C-alpha cells in the first residue's frame, strides 16, 4: 500500500475553518483526499498510455477510486482485479502473469485486432478449422515448438455427381500461434512514482479548495 505525506501551509485557512466549528474539517479533508485520488487515477491512466504500445481501453480504464469519508479520511487508488493481475509484474517486477493460461500466447501468422492482440475466442475458432491442430512440432533445425499449427490445404477435385470433395493437406506447416514460457516484464509501469509526483504537486491546492468549499457551506 502506498502512503503519501505532504507538508502543507494551510494555517490561515485552518484557523478560519476552526472559527466556524470543527465539524467542517472532516468534510474538507475527505473531499480533498477524494479529489487527489481521482487525479492520481487519471495520472495512472496516462502512465499506462505512456508505458505500453497501444493499450486497450480496458487496460487504460483498469483503475478505480475508493473515496475518503468523514469517518475514514483515507482515499484509495487501486487496479481492478483482472488488470491488477497482469499489471503487477510491470510495477513490482517479475515474470509476466499467465492468468488462467498455461503459457504465453504469442501470435505468429494470424490476424490481430487494432490493439495488436488476438480477437476474442480466436484460439477456439482456429481449433475448429480443417487442417488446424494444437501440439508440438520438431523443426528441421531440431527445435521443438508448441503452438497452433495449420496444414496448408488444397481443394480436391469434384467427385461423383459434381459434389466437391473435402480439401486435402498439401504438405508444409504454418505456425499460427506459439506457446511460450512466461518471461520477465519487459517494461516498468511507474505507478508509485506517478502517484507521489501528482500528490506533491496538487495536494496544497486541493486542500485549500476543499477548505474554502467547507467555509462557504458552513452554517454561520
């Protein structure tokens, strides 16, 4: 968990707030902390955009904010469950997460979406195509490659009564998707660095604005 402390010069506003009673201070504190957390969340979204090549909208929106309350003056910025799993190695280091997969899925000769990823259910649809199989193949150089392979097919001649026969293998294999062991995260996502920088740059202004709002809404 990240704890950030900031030294703020709010003496004048604090005295003014106390003159209207201490009841407004918890409200101002919770408001300022929540706004800071929202700003940190936006900064983390930008960090994802800056760190990864063409990240998906799901990845960009992978953070959520838990607002502070008057009774609990703490606001949280956290990654959503699924995003947290695969972002963690980029923040803390270590091997990339496999999630519920047994291996890293690396596209080799297959169409990708606009974000450079396999489309949803692509792997399942490939398995149902003629000439496609999942397994290990030993190459001419002796390397054993595990993945999704395709046997190039040629159309067979028409059979009796003009019926078209099923395609037949023509020899040679095409590697569509390769399965690899996980590897260390190749980049660092500066989650904590961005959070600290944002809070240090904006804490004083947010607390001053919150205190002013508390003063304006206080009953005199």
